């Protein structure tokens, strides 16, 4: 990102940006090592049914327990993992780890796993998913994709989604509302679940929230609201008929052990 230097020209680098580039390079080398060292973890955020607040499943969210930096959040390493292609083995690991945890949670629960664009391009993805759900009702696994994933490489992405659907797993469109997909396009995607980005709740516009919940309902999708932090938001969504929700009001993402304790 070039910045104006105030003299009518542009400077490509600033000292702070340079430090940032170095930090990213360091993280990149570190990340490769981290995978082999087993430093990645999954935390699990409850997904609740809004009518009664019961936990119906969990979303697996990746964390990196770095020996010096402590717990690193995905925003700080997923982009690097995507640039380097490391997201493919990381995502495969997450899929196996999350489905193994799903077995431990028991047959009453569902599991959601996030997929990145690079994984959708991986020809082995469908085999990996099939192996991961061995012995599990496939409908208990939901794969979350963002709009940009699907927009990037339309033909191939849709073919992969169709192959995944044929396994019986469910697909969710994540962060809905932050991208720019056309509504016509949305109706042609083989998705089962619409996850409304938390910016919808944060904007505090009841009519807008009602409109997007209604959109999901009109397309016969399960609607999940992300980022529910207040009782009032829960009540509004419940009254609108939004089916499910996630947010700090119910629970932050939990360690594997805590998520088991929460349901048993
Ligand atoms: P996401 O899939 O949209 O996940 C929801 C994010 O919202 C999580 O952040 C979660 O901790 C956060 N969140 C949940 N409830 C609330 C709330 O009430 N308030 C606020 N402010 N935030 C809330 P997290 O864990 O930092 O993950 C960020 C993003 O990183 C995820 O967004 C997802 O896009 C990506 N990510 C996480 N794990 C994976 C993974 O295994 N694979 C891939 N490809 N991406 C992942
Ligand atoms: Mg997600
Ligand atoms: Mg999301
Ligand atoms: Mg989001």
C-alpha cells in the first residue's frame, strides 16, 4: 500500500511497515515448525438454538500456542498460512481434529469447521472430508466458506461444493454481508446455512437485521447470527425467527476439555 508523503509523491515503505514485513517473515518460518511441533490447537465456540439457548453444536476455531508469543489468534496467522499454502495441511489437520472431537462430544452435537479458498482448490479435499466423517452422520459436519472463496474461482469451486454436498455434509456461507455476492448467485450455491456477520448486529439497525434474517428464511436456509453479545440482541433475533446464534453472551470459544465439560 503506497502512501502519500505530503509532497505530492508516494513512499512505498515506512519504518513501521518494514518491521511488519520482518515480523511476517519470521512468523512464516515459525508456522512451518509449529505444525510439526503440534503447537496448533482448536477451540470450540458453542452454537446455540435461539428459542431456548440450548447448545446444538460448536464451531472449531484455530489457535497457535506459540512458545514465546503465547496464544496467537487466527487473524494473525491464517493470512500467512494462506499465502504460503500451509493452510492446506493445517486445514486437513483441523478437519481430523474437529471430527475426532465431535465423536467425543457425542451424537447430539454438530461441528462446524472453517475452510479456506486454498483448501477448496485442493483436489484431495473431498477424500479428506470423507475420511474425516467415517462412522459419523455426515449431516453433523458443517463446512464454513466465505463469499470470497466462492467468488474467486467460480466453476471449480462450485464443482467442489457439489462433490462435498454429495458426501452428505452441510455447507455454510460464513460472514454473510461482508462480501459482495449477488443474491441471484447466493440462491444457486449449494449451501444449507447462512451465517450473518456480526457487523449486522453491531450496526444496531433492526430493519436491516430483519431483512437479512428474512433473506435466509426465504431461501430456506438455516440462519445463524454471529457475535451476539447482549440479551437485547438475542431477544430481537429470537423474535425474528433466527434459528441459531453464537456470541460471547452464550460463550467464548472453549478449550477442548472445557467444551466437553460444558455438554457432559
Ligand atoms: P469466523 O469463522 O467468522 O469465526 C467467528 C469469529 O468471531 C471467531 O474469531 C470468534 O471468536 C469471534 N466471535 C464469536 N463470538 C463473538 C462475539 O460475541 N463478539 C466478538 N467480537 N467476536 C466473536 P476467531 O476465533 O479469532 O477467528 C477469526 C477468523 O479466523 C474466523 O472467523 C475464520 O475466518 C478464521 N479461522 C479460524 N479458525 C480457522 C480454521 O481452522 N481454518 C480457517 N481457514 N480459518 C479459520
Ligand atoms: Mg466461521
Ligand atoms: Mg463467521
Ligand atoms: Mg465473522
